[in-house]
C-alpha cells in the first residue's frame, strides 16, 4: 500500500548546519497492518513518519501510495490527500487552546462537510471509547497529558482514515490506557486500516497487535 524508494530528507541543505535525517530508505508497508518505527532519539523515525504522511517532501527518492507517486504532487492535491487518507497523532498533541475537546476532535472533519449531527455522534463514540466522554466540554488547556493524548487520538480517527500515523502514541498513557489503545489498534486493523507508529514503549513494540517493528538508527534502517 505504501512504498518508499531510496527516500532521503535533508534539513538546511547546503548550509553549515546541514542535517540528513533520512538517508536512503527503501521500504514497503502493507495495508491492514500495524507497524512501529523504533529507534533512539535522532534516528529519523519521526521525519520518516512525516514523509509517509505527506507532511513533508523528500529531498530525493519517491513515496508511493497505492502505486501512485505522491512525492511531486502540488500542495493543493497533497492537502486533499492528507484529509481523506491520513489521520495524525502528533507527539505534542497540537490541540487548539480555547476550544473544547469535542470541538478539537471535530476540526479535521469540517472541510469534508460532514453533517453536524452525524459528526457529533461519531465524536461522542470516539470519546466514549477513549474514556473522555466526561471531558467533552472541557477546554484543551485543562487536560492532563494523558487526556490530551487521547483527545489527539480521537481527532486522528474522526475522518475514518485509511492510514493512521501516530508519533509516540502511548508516551503519556498509563498501562491500562495503553492497553485500551492497543484494543483500538486491533479494531482498526479489523476494519482494514493501516497503522504506522513511532515508539520507544516496549508494551507497544512487543504487543500482539503490532505486525512489524522496523528499527532505525542514524537515518537508516537498522
């Protein structure tokens, strides 16, 4: 489903502080599977995740989605592709202060024109599954780290994406909530969705729900 061919990514290219975060990675990721990118800080796993999700363009190489080369698409087409194909869980959550949890989770659905009653039902079910229903009307800045993480997970799922990309999704969750997240991973795989995550968490990397662990170091596959 997702194919990377000799993908490289440089930051500050040609300057004294040039950094090659990803160095020639070729990788195939099958659909309806859960994969974890694992590696130490600076290994390039988060950068690779952003390249897969079309949040960044490779300096060289190709990223293909279902056989379609997306590396050279215009930003207009990439924006539509991101909305319709990917759900993102960012490590820093990126919730909007001043908005409620419910409003934050709804945000990615607005450009798609989902009817509001249907959207509220969908959001309510997600918040219930993630033990956040009682915080639906709480402002984002009032949440604990674990609550904010779960809100970010719900937001990533609201558009029913084919591919869910999650950067350290269990970093702020206790063991019980991490296991609940793995239940969600299993359910999403059952729906035919693809999950690609970065993680240092042994609970996640060793989980039966994870089909593949991909080790990285210094921008390469280890």
